[in-house]
C-alpha cells in the first residue's frame, strides 16, 4: 500500500462502496413482501442514507488533499478541469437512452435524452470539482477557505428554502430535486464539507463523534425531510471519525480489496450497468425485477462483489504496471463509444 495514502480514507471508501452496491441491489431485486412493513427496512434505509453524501464528502476531502498543499501550476489546473469533464462524460454515458445520436436528437421533443440534463452524483461531483478548482486558482489560499464556507452557506439556504414554481430545465437541473435526483445545490454541500474536513478535521477527535451523534439524534427526533440532511451530515462525520480512530492501519489480507477500491469510478459505473442496465445490455432488474428471495439476493450480492472487485483490482494493476497501456485502453473505449453514437443510424 502506498504510504502516502491515508489508510483511514481508503477504509471509508471501502465501506461506502460495499454499502452502495448492497443497497442498490436490494432495492432493485428484493421482492416487496420481504421488506414491506418490516422493522428492519427503515433501519436499512437510515444506514444507506450515508452512501451519496459519503461519496461527495470523500471526493471533496481527496480534492483538497491532492490539491491545496501543492503549488499552483497550469498542469495542476488542467488536470483537475479534465477530471471534472471526464465525470460529465461518464455521467452522460450512464444516462444515454439510445446508442445513437441521430435517434436521440430526432426524439428529443418526445422526451428522449431529457435525462442527459439531470444532475446525478457524478455530475454534482464534477461541477463541485470545477467550482472548487476555479476558486482555488482564482483566490489566494486564505480566501479559498472563506469561499468554501460561503458555498456551504448557500447550500444550507437551498436546504431550508428549496426552489418552487417554474424553472427552466437547464437551470432547474442544478437546484431542483424534482428535475434532478442530486442537484448541485444543495448536494454539493457534502463535497465542500469534505474540503473543510481535510483542513480542520485531519486528526481524530472525540468532538467529531459527539457532534455526529447529536446531529443523527436530531434527525430521528424531528421527522421532517429537512432534518434528514442534518442526520446525513451526522452519519458522514460519525463514519469519518470511526475510520480515523480504527481504520488507519495496514489492511493485511484485505489489501486487494483496498487496492481495488482505488478504482472507485469503475466500481460505481460497472455495478450500475450490471444492476440497472445500459445502452449496451439490459441489467439484472430487467430479468428479475423485484422478485428474488433474501437467500438468492445474498448469493447475487456475493457474486457481484467478487466480479466488480476482481475486475477493479486488475484495472488497478494495469494502471500501476503499464500506465501508457491503461491510458490507451481507456481512450480506445471512449473513442469507440463516440464513434458508435455518431454512426449508428437508429
């Protein structure tokens, strides 16, 4: 394991990814009689409220950890900007309704391709990286932290006063939970919270756990939807504090699992394509729907874990052993997708 990496951050990432795959698979495949009206399902949903906020928080933490302490340079600027646009491209790929640009454009007025405008987790992370990069290179470092605090405040106001009424889709997708599942405002809150954590919460503190417990208790005591976000902040900070306390140690026999988790983007995309399908192939939800038993679901989950983590591990090895070959394979994949989109008639 690279000693320059923060091991507790890798632990955080592994937990979030495992929860994400399990949660998506359960919601997509488990038959309703096994969870409808049950006592365990609300607890399951409470725990899984950490997944999307955790991904955003972790992305913000790693953004600051890999950028803020480095001297500003054009190469660093373009590296961050290109990573943001790479996330936009992957997000658009996941939302493709058809594998044909001509078909999408001809059927756009009928609603085809409208999902391409939606802000999903990847798009929100991409725009957060774009915004934070501009702030970092535009302002002096001491002002950068104030700008991060300012955007946290703006996000908080969007939580308290969500937009209502007519919004143009191109603008509304950034702020409206009706038009997007994870709009930039307020979901980028967790990304910028991660940036602040990399600066002010780098070391373990019991105060972090105490504040997290209070926030989670408030969300349980107040059932209103607005308080759910407060609880999610508490969950993220609680897991973050636990990982700082107990996760900063060598993974030992779990090292391949931790190495594979460094390919978190591949893990995210591949499991979504397997569970929900893509323009290339239908997913598990098409073939089984909400019909499987808990035992069958457990077997599918283990098989899915093994498949995506094994694939991620070998991608990690390729990236480390032969970076030029890895870049070539990645570029060939994207060029093949673009060529197919441009040339397929329907």
